[in-house]
C-alpha cells in the first residue's frame, strides 16, 4: 500500500498505511474520533559520513589544487588540495550544514605523482592538528606526529584521528599545521599542506517521538 513520505532531521522515512482489521464503517462515530494510531520513532544512534557544506583554506598552490578537491570523493595523483609553499602556517576548514557530534576525521595524504619526491610530499602531514569548532567551545581531536611505516610508495596513506566523546556539537572542523616539513626547509619552503581527501564521521541521533493520527482523518490519508 502507499505511504506518507516524511523527513526527520537527516533521516527520511515512510509511514506505511496498513488497512485496519475493522473498517471505519463498523465503528461508531465516537469510536472513530477517539481511537488513535500511535507511531513510535526510536532512538537511532550510528556513525555516518557527515556532508560538507563549504570548505576553505588559508592559501592554495594553483586553482587546480583548491580546497574543494579535498572533499570531492576522488583520490588520484592528479587531484587534491595543495597550499602555497611560502607561508609559516596553513589551515583547511570544513563547515557543516548542521551542528553535529563528530566522532573521527579520516585524512588521505596526497598520492605522489612520482617516487622521487614521495618522501618529501608524505612527511608534510606531520604536525597536522585536527580541531572541532563547537557552538560554545573548541575541542582538539589529535595531531599527526609520525608517518606510517612505508613513505616511499606512491599510494595515498590514510590517517584516522579519533575525536573525544562530548556533548558539544560542532559546526566546523579545522585542520591546522605550523610545522614545516624537514625536507621542505632544505628547499627554502615554509609549511606546505597537501591532502587527497578528508572525510568526517559523526553520530546521528533521533529521539523517541509519538505520532498520533486520529482514525477520523483516515480517509484524508487514503486520498493523499
């Protein structure tokens, strides 16, 4: 049978109309208006990917390597975010549609175009700090302080920064780095940020609700 489409927060659901065992014709008018259909919506908690509304950065290398590349879902050596190379600090800011409880931030380092500069590009991620911009306070999730074991490959490496459990919801996530790469300083460079992809995960919570539909309005629902 058909249903009523509805939305609750970030969740979409359908209220299915089930034909009653006793039709309204068999019920007295008083019973029809007093009988209620109750629908309980339970508390749903789970980790899910959080959509990004807007992403900005302190600087970019060229227009082809803008911050929007860090959240487009594409991981390839020919695309990503790369900052200017002469600044003492860099940041990447991801703004959310709604204030959300962030559980972790997954960062894929830039895929190296060739193996000869793989280590230099890889080690730029050291020092990257992940922070949550909350509605009232900011919270630091963690900082990447060391590389994964193999830094010579040209494949992107994934770093997961777990955020502390807190009741404070965040409206943005900030990646900040003021640590120059050891190999970049030999080339007269400052802090360089180069990332392939950033994904945010958070908790979706739907509280219990009771939806009451009077049987007296049943025919209206059937015609909708």
